[in-house]
């Protein structure tokens, strides 16, 4: 049911943890299954220089969080903002249709973290 890549990212998730002095934090939850995901980013010159995640969820949620941190690392913010749930699923070699909603969480949490960073930047300029 799951590809080797999904199993690999589930068993050995990359970039797990927290960034205590993160520049942006995004938390999203899925009200249906109750799973939660938080993504922390460190930004330098509009580029994501570090990214970590904490996920309380199913195997697919863990694998998609791990994959999205790899996709977003070192990317400029505008490119990271364009990463979709399909990009995450494709990079994992596909997800079972019933598990596609799990990859929503990863894309949404990343986008929320970027928005949080942008909001803080605007706040600092005032
Ligand atoms: Fe909820 Fe996967 S079942 S995120």
C-alpha cells in the first residue's frame, strides 16, 4: 500500500524536532482524524536555511512532513510557498488516495510557517 520511499521517511524521518528561536512557526490540524503538525523555519535573505517538524499523526503524515522539509530546505520563500501536496506525494512515489489528505497538512503547515515569518517581518517594520 505504501511505497518504499514513504516507508523510509516514516522509519527515518528527516529534520525532526523544534527550532526554539524559529523565524516562523506553522501549526495545522486535521479535524477529521485529529492529527497535528508543526513546522519551524529559520530564514536568511529570504531563503529557508533550516527547517524542522513535529507531527502527531499517522505514518503518511510523518512521511509527508519529513519529505516537505527536504523539499523546502534551502529554497527561497516564494518557491517554498508554491510547494503543493501533490509535489510532496509525487516525491514520495505516490500516496494511497485515502491518505492524500495527510499531505495537505504538510503543505499547509509549511505555508503557515512562511506566512508567520512574513507577518513578523511586517510587524518589525512598523
Ligand atoms: Fe490524519 Fe493521516 S490520517 S493525517
